[in-house]
């Protein structure tokens, strides 16, 4: 991995270099000890809520044809499946029985974080008129960000999810209930919509907060029982309008450290064709991951937490949400926990 400033030009609106030339955390840098202590003050009852779907949801490959459900299998010991394995086969007299398994999974199939190298872009970082494929903070494809197999050691790749894991993700979550206002039909949530929700509920959002969005999408998925209907999902629930320039500017100005939603992609997919923002098919991903270093959480499960917060006239909670410490991964499944 190269070190030092690796760009002469950065995209308009990018914060590259703000946290240092070699920064790989982005806006998670805003969650320091003081912010974590302030977030811990949201714990009043010590009650926990699991914010993860079962990791074999949504089921099938409807949401993303190139992602498949996890596949569990037993490991192999002495040529046999290590499941209900009798140790006496190795040493007579032992009574132990062991089960041991392995999993093949797509890191962004179910409840997950998108890491900062999930979305890049060709950009003229050298000012020589030639566009190079780069990622957050100017890290370059095939030089800094390496495909498995390109590096001698996978840990040498930049922007791997392990940096987020090592930093830890513990801070204040702020939940906005979009489902209550916009119902179960598809609605593109723009700047005006979001501000109205924040103002009407008197929600305070501070720098370093993790913005969480309840749309009801995870409930629709669970009701489908691992047999998702793509046509229904495409017209279900609210999602952020990544083509709304004012919404993207608000994300920049708010100082939020990350965004997590219970839907697929956080932003509406496909984007509004009449308002596509430049070249990007995922303009909110481009803005957050590529320009600002804001991780995106997808397919979280906020139903039970949302009911409790509404019943108790609260919006804030203590959130623990580290990814797997898997060197070189572009994303990661996780089991986030909200504590109130």
C-alpha cells in the first residue's frame, strides 16, 4: 500500500485528507471516547434488542443475483464429517462427541455493513486528464485495493473491513420511523421528507451519531419466509432518494458517522431515472462511501426496537455494531445490538 497523499485532485464534495492522508476509517473517526461515553448515557433500562435478520434471509437471490444464501457444512476430520463425531474413534475410552462446521457466505447477503471499498469510481486524481479507478481517500485499484489473490497477504489491501472492526463501532444510534409516515408503499424520501420527520418528532442528530432508518422492509422480507417476491419488494416501503442533491448535502453537513437501514441498499433502487445524479447508478453510495467515508448498513431489523422507542417517546439508543475482523473484506455480516 502506498503512503502519503495519493491524489492531486479530489472529487467535488469529498472530504479526502480530512482525517489524514492514510485514513481508512472515514467518518467513523468522529466516534471517539467522548462520543461513546455520551452514547452510553442513553442506557436507562439495560434492555437489549437484536437488530439482525437471520443471516439466511432474504432467501434466494432476488435482491442481488450475484449473492447467494449462506451454506453450512461440517468440517472433515480423519476423512469423516465432524458432526456427532465420536472421539473414541481416535482414542478408545473417550466419551466426547463434537460438532464442528464451516460456512460459505456472501458478506453482503443479509444484515451487513458496506465497507469503504465497496464503491469506487474512475476519477482524474492526478490532474493529467486520465481517469484512474480509485476509492475513498484516493486509494487506487490494484495498487492499494487488491482483489483476493492479487496480494501476497490479503491483509495488505487498503480499506478492508478489518479497520472498521479494530476501531470498534459503538456509539449513539438515532432511529427515524419512516414507515409510520410513508406506509408500506415505495416512497422516495428526499431532503424535505427527512427534515419534516426530524422536525415533527423533535429528533436531535449530532456529529458522530449513527443514523438508523426504519422503513418496514425487513418485516416484509420476514413475512415472505425466505421466498422473496421481487415484484412486491420493488414497490414496497420508503427508501432514501439518492438523486436528491439537497439530501446528499444534508448528509455531508450533519456530521453523521454512518447510516443503517432495514431495506436493501439504503437508497431506492433503481434510482429515479428522471433525476439520475451524473454517472452513478448508486448516487448515495457514491456520496457516502466514495466521497465521505460513511459506512452503510443494509437489511437491519428495527421492528421490535422501533415499537419500544415509540412507546417510550425516545429516538436515541446505545448501538454496538462491529463487523467481522476479516482482513481484506469489502463488507461484513454482523449482529448489531441496541441497548436502551
